[in-house]
C-alpha cells in the first residue's frame, strides 16, 4: 500500500511469520490507511508479525494507538506483534503514553 505520506510493504514471509516495514509519517490520516491493511495481515494466523519502524520520520499518538490496538488484535488471533528499529523519538513518545508497557520491542 502506498500513500502520499507513508509506505507499508512486506519485507519477508517465512515459517516464523511476517516482516513488514513502515516508512514515512504515521499520523491520524495515515494510521487509518495502514491500519486496515495491518489488521488484515493479523488475521492470517502468522506466529509473529514484525513491524520494522526504522523508516518512520514521524509518529503521533494516533500511530501509537494503532500499534496498541493491533497488538491486542494480534494477541486475540494468537499472533505476537513485535516492533523493531523503533526511532528514539517514537520510543520516547511511547514511554510518555505508557504504551511501552504493552508493546514488545525486538532487536533486528
């Protein structure tokens, strides 16, 4: 899926799960757009969905809320949502909003 401000693409798919990269600006408008596709991916029964966020240049509270809601949906589907290469400013925002308590971070 490609929009004016954000790019979502599948990087790899294997027996362990799916790796998806996000690049661009994740805000109220783009979170709604990519959220639809990410929720679809969560229904496919992957063991893990790894979101590579190294390409994010901006992420507001709508983006962080998307990660939390997606985490809950994945957990209900028996899938783990893992975030990797999260930019430092996004990590800081997640901490301020206490989202880091629920979300799982991994090193790529």
